[in-house]
C-alpha cells in the first residue's frame, strides 16, 4: 500500500498488515482494501481543515476552514469599509476607491500601504502551508472585491481532504457531503488482485506535496499500524487462552 507521490517507508506497516490478514483469515485483496479504507478515514480526519477555535468561537471542520480562510485574507489586506469610518470625506474616498488619495491621508496616522485588491495580494502573503500567519501592514478600499474573492475561495475549503475522500468513496466507505465536490482531487489505484498486489491512495492537490502532508501521512500510518498491532496482540492472546483450555 502507498500514498501516491508522498514517499514513506511502509515496511513495518505492511508486516503488521500481513499478520493481521492471516489472523483475520482474509484474502490479501480483502485485507488491503480494508486497511486502505481505514487509513483513508484517518487521513481525511487528520488533513486540514479540522474542527477548532477561530477568534474565540468553536467550529466544525468546514466552518473552521472557512473562518480561517476569511481571517487570512483579511490579514493579507485589511478591508476598508465606508460605513466603519466616521469621517464622511474618508468614507467617500473609500467608496470611490481613490487609492492614491487614501494613501496620502493614511500617511498621517498609519503605516499601512493602501493597495488595490487582487487575488495575488492573498496568494503572495501565504506561507508554504497556505496560511497568512500575521497581519500585514496593508489595507484596501476594494472591500467588495475582497468579499467576492473570499466567497470564491470558500468553495476550495476541504480540497485537500477531498483528495483522500476519493479513495474512501472508491472503497465503499462514507464521504461527508461537503467533501463530495472535491472528489476530483484524488483517486484510488486498486491493484489488490494483481500478481503484485498494491493499493495506492492518490491525493492530487498541491497540499499533498507539502512537508505538512508528509508529517500527516507518517502519523496516520503509524497510528493505523499501532491499532493493527494491538488487535494482533489481543487475537494471539485469545488463541493462547483457547489452546490452554483445549
């Protein structure tokens, strides 16, 4: 079993899986597909977004992803909204999107750079994991364009999870409804019945090439192996007890 382009040593995992399959009296194909499905479940769970707290509020995975996305975009360029300013002249400049005039006014009380909002403003501010970690000294009167961009980007929340969920669905397991639009981002390569059996969980998102993805896959494999080994220990202990009673 492997996970597409993410390279990890699965020797120990495969040894545990072979012992699990033998004790369970499964065919190799059955065992491969079973463990692939359980691993895919864990990868979907561990891959961002996960449930969490954003700005003091607790959310489920999807809402956490959406809230963090909106916060990150605002960190890349703070939106200037006319209704939030008491000065009518300043509100008018924002409404009219007078970037140069706003920059001149802001120069007297703020170090923020006034800039037009375009997608690269957010994209250039992101780190290797796709996050904007701190508030940048940038602001934009293009609050409507920023809001439209945020709405469009919300449609991508869960994309990395969807890359694994494609394998879940192919293995006959349940996939959350909000991840279904992202199933195109991955696939299952099932050669469990081939002369050299193999099952590959393939995540085709850009996130899957990150260091963060490598860490998550290694942890998921280690956890799944640990659970198999605990089951194996229990099965062997049960066999030993049965043998003593015979």
